């Protein structure tokens, strides 16, 4: 008898999209903390926040996809593991934990498919570990989200 493999992910929303991050990379979710801006940083880096005593870079996830998103303030920080360090993503909301094994993870588009090309190029130069982590994240299209919600309601 073959057991289905669980693939838990944290589902967050930015702009009008839902993004799923592997749960094993999520450290914690919190309300936004004060952020100290960094000089000469790309627009999508909001700055640095002191989280659990460490200076952690904060990335506005919406800015990776839409250049004019400076007025969209995050309501949550999601800290993610990047090897021995972490990064905080500013997101509009956290929807919850979902199991992506039911929807065929390989059929979901990668998160970076919608990112701006110049942002991806800069990410590769500044932080290859962050780029690799973002490559594991997925966009969850409305059709998949609705099907998952219907399946859950039917249980």
C-alpha cells in the first residue's frame, strides 16, 4: 500500500496572488516590527529589523512582482530559514497551512515566474541562497485554491 507524501506549505497573499512556501523553511509569523532602511538597497528590500536579537533583512514580497508597490504595507512578517541565517518577508496576509500534495505540486507555477526580470538578476547577485529558496515557492492559482477549498469543505 502506497502512502501519500505530505507536502505542507504556508500560504500567504500578496497583491492579488497566493504564494506557498515550504513549511520546513518557515521559522515564524509575526506582526511587522520597526524596520531600519538601508542605504543603496534595491526597492524590494525594505530594510533591516531586529528579530530575536539579530539584524534580519526584510523583503517586501509584493515589490518582487510589482515595481510600484511601495504603498502596499505588509501586515505580517514571515521569517524563513536560509541556511544558517534567516530573512523576513513582508506579506499582506497569512492564509494558513495547506497540503500541496493533493494539488500536484509540480503543476503549480513557480513563484519567480511572475517576478520582474531585473529583480531576479539582482537577487542572484546579492543573495543566491534567497533565490534558491524562492525557487521552491509556488503560486497557487485561483482555480487550484477553489478546488482545494471545495475538497476541504466536502470532508
